[in-house]
């Protein structure tokens, strides 16, 4: 009789609580008992009501409230297999399989098969995605896909599916403001670049621009120099003032690191920091050719603007800096520890700037 009670309790844990299925495993005598007149409960039994202890004991033996049981569903056949594996103690596997309308041979095949190679790969990919997302929370689907496939074979659709399952979303925030002051009397260079952003040789075309970072101490201004071929930030400088000294410091850092040949084309907006006499004289001394965007055309310097967009969306807008020093250290780590050596770029075959530079160097040697 105790075995029958366990079977009935188990059947109530099944999907949807099917009474007609549960009836098939009850003892035949239960039907006769149901037809008998209601008998009075013994004295002191509380009018037939179960005590809290009795109810708890019944739930432990498998007699759970059908209303609660109905909320538990089997989404896949593997869910049924797992249920049988956990509930087969004291109840035959054959009965459980019949109640769940699955084959016993299928259950035993699943039991001895283990985890499939595809699921093992999904587990490895999931661990990799979680690690990358925790380290670089602003990266989206395409960047995570190309960074993951370097170590594990996968498709973009598969990464998309796993990201949805893991609730991984980019933490980017979008914003754009202008720092260009073109209201000055300095000479304006012609637009020699003319939006030709596809350059095949490193250190032949550079672009420069300025942005600002909010901190608890006021604005921190950042000037950068970027190589159009490799997309690498080759020079940068920080200051609490937005002046020509800032842009000169970034230019000199780039020259010191890359040692470009004379004839390099340097493009910027027409801001006073780039049009000033000191800056034009420095470019002339280095043998560089100056180019400037047209008035009211920020897309003429889109590559430099693109870096600032990435910097702010992937770093600055996700943090709050109490001091300029904190912001400067954070941006330094972003450029030298992530953007140049790690971050993939679609325009250079989803390689990082440093990887692409090494690839070009190997090709030139060969």
C-alpha cells in the first residue's frame, strides 16, 4: 500500500497532473473506497482536518498540492529524463516513462550517453563569453564573436543564442558633443584627405582631435593622434587646458614612438589648436603636410571622432571620476591595455590595431 501511495504522489509531480494517467497506477480498491459512505473521524482528530505536521509529511512523501504542481512544466524531453533520474527511487522507471509518455529505451540511452559534444562546446563558449563580458562590459555581439572565435570555433548565430540565454548585453551609452572652436583668424589648410580613410601603409596618414572628460575637479582634456592605416592611437596627451600645447604634446609623442618619414599627411578639424602658428610650424619642421576638415563637416574627421565615441561609450560613461588623475590613469589603461592591443576593428578584418600592424610587417618582410 505504501508503494502505491508513493506512485500516486509521484504522478502528481508530473506535468499538468493528468488524473487519467494517475488513475492507471492507483490500487483497484481505491475505487471501492471512494464509493463507501463518509465515515466519521475518530474523536480528537479535529473533524478530519490534517495537522500541519501531517501535511508536511505528506509533501515529503510526494503528496504535493496539484495547483502548485501544475506550475512545473517540462520544456524538453531532457527535462523529463532528469525528472525520472531524480524521482526513480522507490518507483519503477517503467511506470514513470509510461506516465510521461516517453520510451524507456530512450531514457536509458540518455542516461548512459552523457553530455553531448555540442553541449560541452556551449559550456566552454558560455564561460568565455561571461569572462569577456565581465572584463569588457561595453562590447557587443560582433566584437565578442570575433574575440571568442580566435580560441573556440563558433558561428555568430551561436554566440547570439548564448548571449540571449546568459542575458549578456552591451553596456554602451551614446552621446556626442563638439569641442571645436573654428572662430579664429588663423589660416585654414585645404581638405587634402577628402574622406579617403582606406590607407594601406602605416604612418603615412594621421588624424588628430580633442575631447573632454568630466571629473570631480573639472574637465580633463584629451588630444590624440591616430594612424589611419592600423587604427592605432599612436600619440595622446592630457591637460586641464584646451590649448595648442595639448595638441603639440600628442603630436610629439606620436613622432617619438613611430618615427614617420617626411611627407606624412596630418588631418584634423579646423580648431584653433591645430590652426595656430606654433602647430603649423611644428608640422612644417617635421616635413608633414597639413589637411583640415571643411566647415561644419565633422564626418571629414570621422576616424578620430570614432575613437572618442568608443572611449566614452565603453569607458567614460560607465564610470565616475573624482579627480583628473583617476580619469587619466583609466584612459591610459584603456588605450594601452585594450584599444591598441585587444579591441577588434571591423575595418581591418576584426583584428586589433597592434595585430594588424604585425600582420602588415610580416607581409612586407615576406
